[in-house]
């Protein structure tokens, strides 16, 4: 049973939660670490700018904070990958991995 006093996520938080799930799904298909810029470019291309880069950044930061993603290396740009042992999400039927240039 839900706690009626618990704060309900707002629309932006709900959108970012969906974005975080999509990022996990995309990264589960990657064999190499990717930069935040690569994640943002993939998402923005897929969503036709439905989310801005700040939303992508917040979603990735949430995944790092939850221990699902890890930031690797000490240089710039930052690289991200699924943390070892993290459960890989199932891939939806309409998922397409990012195109490589």
C-alpha cells in the first residue's frame, strides 16, 4: 500500500526516470564505454529533442548514484558503463542502439 504522505514524482521526474531506463537499455547493448555526450546524442536523435541535455545528465547521474552505472577513467570526457554485476534490463521491441559514426 502506498504511503499517502509520500511525495509523488512530478512530471519531470517521471520523464527522467523513463530516460534513465532507456539509457540503461542502450548501455546494455554497448561493448565499450561511452561518453555522456554520446548518450545525449543518441537520446536526442531518438526522441527528436523531447529531452534536453540537462535531463540526460541528471538521468545518468541518478544511475551512477544508484550504483547501476560507473564512471571510469580520470580524464575528460567522462566515460560510463554498466557496473559489473548490474542486472541488464530487458530490451523493448522498438529499441535501436545508437548509430556509430
